């Protein structure tokens, strides 16, 4: 049994959806090859909450981050070309840290949830938006945005954890 498990583990290939990290000041790192991480450029020109997702081969699909906009913050969504995604602006957000997370929609390989928190003025609560990567020649489009799930004041934290069934996700938020 030990040898069987050893050989299975030796040939197992992990999903690479978290292999490209985008963060502040136009920076990012591609961890597709763990022996040689590569710096990448992003369109994110400030610091704050950010999230990114890649396909199962480790190719960046899109990323988003929160930016200060007047008296409120907003979340912007960028495609893999570092251009603002179609309809990817004015998502309710917060420029604090850990305010946005991207989760693949179960049983749909082209759609993703963006969960984002707002706690400024009238934009308090937990929100989600949906990205469809099959649109605009694979560059994606935000097809629904700012759908409110909760009106409760959220803390500075949101995280998604894959369910034990390997398909669904748990979303954790601090009140």
C-alpha cells in the first residue's frame, strides 16, 4: 500500500489556480514553476485588498483590487492583459486588506464569484459579483455585480476554503 501511494503521489499534478499572485505597486509573482518563481507586472498601481486566479495550467485569468475612490472605495477587475475587464469597475469594496476573494463557480469552468466587502457610507455588507471568462474572446466580463448578501457590518477579513467534497466552497467573513 505504501509503494502504491508513493507512486500515485509522485505523478499527481496539483491545480494551479492560485499559482499567480498579484499585489500592490504593479507587482506579482508567478509560482507555476516552484523551482523558479517569476516576477510579473500587473495593472494594480496601489496597495490594498487584492485577489487573483489562474486556470488549472497556471495561466493568469484575472485579478481584482480595491482602490480609494473619493469618499468610498471601489474594486476594479483586470483581465490577464492588465486591462480593466468589461464592466469590471465600480464594484463595492474597501481598500483595507483582505476584503476580496475569487472563487470558481462549481460545475462551471468559465464563471467565477468575486466576493467583496464594503464598510464605507451606504455600502456596508457582503457583496458578490460574477465573472464569465467565455466572453470577450476569453478576456472575460463582469456579468453581474454588487449583489448584496448581507447588510451587517463586516470586519477586515474574508476568506474562501474548499469544502471537503472537493467541489463547493466555504466563505468565511468576520463580523
